[in-house]
C-alpha cells in the first residue's frame, strides 16, 4: 500500500524530499552532553515544528517474520512507536515509524527527508513529560542492506530513530529504501 499513491497522483508532486549527503553522520559525531533519561512511558504525540508535523502515536509490534509492523494506513497523520523497545526519552534507541504516503496521498512522514542536522523535535508521553530531541543525521539506506545494528542497536543514552520509506521508487516494487533520522535527547520537561 505504501507508495500506491505515487502510482495514481505521484507524478504531480514527485518523490518525497530526500536528505542530501550533507545530512549524513560526520566523522567523530556522536559526542554531546548526556541528558539524564526519563523513566519509560509510552509516547502519545510527535511534533516536528520545522515540518509543521503534529501527529498522534500508536503502538507497534513485530510481524510474523520479525519485522516492524507499519502503522495502520487508514490514518495518514499517524506515527507508530515500537512498543518492544525503548520509550522516547528513556535510555536506549526509541523507534518511531510512519508512512511516507498511502493510496490517498502524502502521509505523516512524507517530508522526513527534508530534516537537517540540528533541527528539533519533541515527543509527548503518557506520563505528561515531553522529551526534546535534536537531529544528528538523516540518511537513506537500501532495504536490502539496511543497517539493523546501527539503527536498532543499544545506546547508553536516550536517542530516537524516525523511519519511513524512501530512496528510489518503481511502480512494480515501490520504494527501494528507508529514510532514517537519528536524534539525541537534549532536554525534558514535565507538565
């Protein structure tokens, strides 16, 4: 279903924004002040002001082959959090995924590839705390060579990964890659 919209109307808007090579990890990157992580609590909303994104977050699991299930595609403004991993703001790499498009048009993470290093985003949580993150890199990986350890691997501090489809697109196979945003916790606030 993802990518089906491009089959119908995609020629009007073209492919979603793709990150430039300048947004990839820089050599020596990854050293920043560590912000004390929050206790675990499920996310409820994700906001990315620079993209005008404000979306609810649902919980996701794994399919029968051990792959992350996508959020339901009947709500284009819905992101999904992998409930088997770290919660955003807690220690570890929290995973939030969203569709780039659906059969009815652009979806929640359509503009994810337009993010730049240094951009800010926030995740509201059930415990009424908000975790604020800063983008470290935006990269595209071919699905056949997806770096599982780099994206899903354990971290000592609180980090966030945002994932959607991206890369090239063909009518027969859909998107051939994934856009991944890497971000680290920069502050927290409680309501």
